[in-house]
C-alpha cells in the first residue's frame, strides 16, 4: 500500500469471516424457501435454488458462488391474504442505514 497505510484489523476479520457468513446465508435461504414451499398457505415460492424455479438450471450455471438468502413467495388467497398477513406484523422497520440513502 502506498504511503505506509496499514489496514485496520476489522478488514482482516471481515475477509476471514465473510465467506463463512455468506455460506450460512445461502443455507438459511434454502431452508426458508423449502419451508415456504411446503406451507399450505403458500401458492408459489421464488428462489432459484429450488428445482421448482423455472430458471433453476440457468441459475445453477450462473450462480456459482451460491444462491443468496432472499426468497419471495405468494400467498394463496391473493391480495386480501397478503394484506391480512402484513397486518399481523407488529415490528416492521427500516434499518437506519436506509434512511441515509433516502435523504
């Protein structure tokens, strides 16, 4: 590094821990997607690691490092079921760092 810059210790720990965290993140995403797929109130789960995903084979070729931890789903019963589901949450919030981006 030019100028004798020494990287802070946090950089080293992130470099060591991040791959493990991402691996677990992907495993958790798959577990959640499989749970949702088996739930009687769910009509569709959108997660490329699931074989039921229409682009599963393409995703396997392109997403070599993992499939991520985010799954989408649709409830049986349409928009009414979705509104009813969302109204049951009492603790939805925006993370503080998103407020900075919106400013």
